[in-house]
C-alpha cells in the first residue's frame, strides 16, 4: 500500500505538499501513507482502533474471479452506501485481470470511491499472427499494421480486411462480457451506471459489446484500440446504446494499432452515430496510461455515472482542520508552573 500512496502522489502531484506548512486543502505525504497502511491492515482484518473513521466495508479486499465463474479480479467500492456503479475493464493481449487490478485499486481507493471494478482475465489462446500462445480474448489471424498506417493507398474493401479475427472466439468473448453485465443488473445495478473500458484488443471487444448491447449502458471507453466489423454498422447497432456516450483515446505514435486506422474507423462510426468522442494524445505510443489519460477516464466515468469522488482527500482535509484546531487550543492553554 505505500506503493499505492506513492503512485497516487505521482498521479496527483497537486495534492502533494511542497513545503513544511501545507495548506489545509491538501494532504501531507506522511498522513497519506499512514492512511494507506491502515487500509492495508483493514484488508487483513487487523484494524487499528481509529480505523472506523474510514468508510471501508468489511469485504473491501479484492476478490479473485470475474463474478460469473471465470478468471479475473474484482475490486469492491470503498463507499458501499452509495448508488452502485460498475466499470468492467477488458485488458489487452498478453495481460491479465490481476495485472490491471493495480490501476483499478488506485482508482477505487483514491478517486472513484463508489465504483466496483471487474477485470476478467482472457483465456490462453494461440494467436496466429504472432504464432504464440498467450492470454488473448480471441485469435487474430492477420493484422496488416504497415498497411493500416498507409490508408490512402487502400480501397474500401481492403480497409475492412486489415484485421482478420476468429469470429466464433470473438463472439464467445462478447457473451462472457454480457454474462458479467447480466450478473450486475441482477444484483441491482442500473445498466445506465455500468461502463465498459478496454485497452487494445480488449478495447475492440468492449466497443463491440457496447454497440450491440441489449442494455442501455452508461458509456464505453476504448484506449489504443479499433472498432471491429465496422462494415456491419449501422444495421447491427443496438437501439439501446444508440445515443449513449463513447470515448476513444489514441496516441499519434501508436505502431501496434496505427493512429490513422483507428481515426478512420472512429470517423466512420461518427457518420451514423452521435456522442463519439475521439481524443488524440500527440506523440504517445500504444501504451498511453499516463496521468492525463487516467484523469480523463476518472472525469468521464464520474460524468456518466456520478458519485462521491476523492473521499480520502476530504477525510484528510477534515482531519487536518481538526488537528489544527486542537493544536491551536492546546497552544492557547497557559503554562502551569509546579
């Protein structure tokens, strides 16, 4: 957890004091680390006497699994008395739900305190175009990346055949995402407070599941990804999500999923669908999980499914004010000589 505290300080440098007398509106690094350690103790059921100050539920610790019997990682919200919201994160090729759990834990603890994060893990799959077996949502037989970076020389038919995906495997992955959504809805979560977030290959899966979802989901976020089977739209698009929000983020120096390819598909989608936001990060490569991207995700989620954010900041500020008031009162007590 000290590592989590240091990550938070790097992600939110404006919250880190730069002098020995920080203003009441920001937290001290020492107090932040202490609170992080206290929360780690809570997860291990070794509560300190004053830990009830923190709104940590008894089942706060991360859980293994995706909630529907599959591999993955689930992080429960810090604030359990709020209207529930769920973000389902779909990792990229070669990763796991647990690997992405660290980002989700940071978002949950330090920012989106009311959100439950579910991060399923993809199965081991032989990926033909890499000739490797690794964690992958589906087989990609071919991906003509060099051609995707030079779209001007391609015909419309060639554009649509740059990525060759194993469709049955892809559809199975979509059904797994739908099973997770269905489980959350049955648990009492309003579909309009469920978001999908995917990176790279997982982003393609998230966008596809969102565009065809029978539920009116809150929104979808795709990072460094593409829109698969674009030729099937608009007829394949679900009426339930037709006007729901989409946020696509891409770095201009992405060579794994070329920027111009992703931009072309996003523009084509925008031609028959509203609320598509394609955000460019100049000079960024394929992996663009920097401070700006994370803050963009935080802001987007809080807009689409509002709730209490940065409770820890408020708690620290309140404690700072109370300790400051107590210190002033103690200083005003006259010295008593014996």
